[in-house]
């Protein structure tokens, strides 16, 4: 909800509308974001996002919303880079044909170029979701790490994710508790398999087309 729209719009801007002098600044910045350790994102969340949520929306700031914002920021480089490359890979003849029938620049981009790059854009979204699912450290630092009943989930309340649950409890777990944590890992593994299968399916369809 947060990372995908922003990432896609940034990719469209960089590939179709961005002046060269601005591109030379923004593109390296996006690449830099991809290499920042997750704990730095977590620290940024604690110092900026959590106080912002606390002061403007209530609660103590450590919440689902704070974690969602941080994860949205963390997946931006993946979505922007892959989506931009996919849009640039669309043959120029597509745009020329669109201009030839009287379409504007905006119509050509959003109705021709972006749909033609759909498989690459979907790939970037799936890879971004995969990173978000497996992220631990940044989430631990901003989510509040509290177990919440399923019937009381609220955006401004603390929460504990599956990966956080494994990290915080595995060191002392035993017996049934340990089995439950292993099952949590299996669930995460299944999620990743589903995402990879979806990615393979998208790539196969794109190659056939």
C-alpha cells in the first residue's frame, strides 16, 4: 500500500519524465538506499517515524503503521530499479505508434508503456514483498514487539511479526514452544515458495508473449 504506488510512480518519473541532470542525482540515491543495512532503517524509524506517529496520530508510536512505513521505504529501491528497467526495455516503436495516432506523452506512458512493462513491474512488486516478509531487525525496532489478539488488530497498536517472534524466543524455547517457532519458520518458507512460484509464472508468460 505504501511502497508500491510510490515506487512505481518514481520508476515512471525516472524512465520517462526525469531530466538528465536530476536523474544523475536521484538514480545513485536510489541505488544507495538498496545498500543501507536494515538496522539503519530501524534507527531512522525510531528517531523519525515513531515520534511522528506518536505526535500526530496518538499511541506510543511503536505500531503496525510505523513498521509498515519503514517496510514501504525499504522495498522502494527494489521496486524502482526493476520497474524502471522494465519500462525502459519497452520498444520505442510502441511510443512512436502511440504518438502517431495523436496520444499525448502522459497517455502514451500510462496507457502504452506501463502496461507493456507489466511483467517486470509485477516482478519488482513480488520481490519487494518477499523482502518485506523476511525483514526482522528494522521491524523489531519500530513495531513494539507486542503479541496482539487477532480480533484487536489496530494500525496504532504494537505488534510482533512472525520473523520477530522467531528471533526473540528461539534462544530459550524448548518442547512445544520450540515446535511452534519451527512451524512459524515453515509458514514463512511456504510464503516465499509461493512468491517465487508466482515470479516464475510471470516470467514464463512474459517469455511466451
